[in-house]
């Protein structure tokens, strides 16, 4: 089956009040069916603890990356919240920072 190419449509005039109402109704129905994901940080999560330890470390993120054998860009993106890291990477960083996982 062949895909149809998307065609970009540009408005040449403002929407009528009826079109605005229709768009609002459709958006409400879509959000009701597919609610937006809540982006909440878990305060006692492993990643939050690791980020806190990295920020309070006397070592730079570049030094941590080199000692852990991972990319400095990966650490930068992890600290900024743009990406997550694998558990093995977290384990390497924890080892470099001298952290141990404790229950409780």
C-alpha cells in the first residue's frame, strides 16, 4: 500500500466563529481520549539522586564522563533532562562518584 504524501495547508483568512468552536470541541474530545502525559519528577528516584550527586561533585561533568567511559554529551543531556540513561551507565557513574545503592 502506497502512502499519500502530506500536503501542507496554509490559511489565507481568519477562522469563522463556527470553525473556532468546532476546533475547540475537537481538541477537547481528543484530550479527553488521549490526555497529555504528566511530566512529574519523582523526588526519591535513582536518577534524581544521581543528578544531585553529580551536581554537587567537585569533578566536572567532563571528568565524570571520562572516568566512567561514557560520552560527555550523554551526561550533559542527562543533567538537562533531555534524555535518560541506561542502568549500566548509571552504575558506572555511581561507581565514579563513590555511591552505593541502599534499601529503604
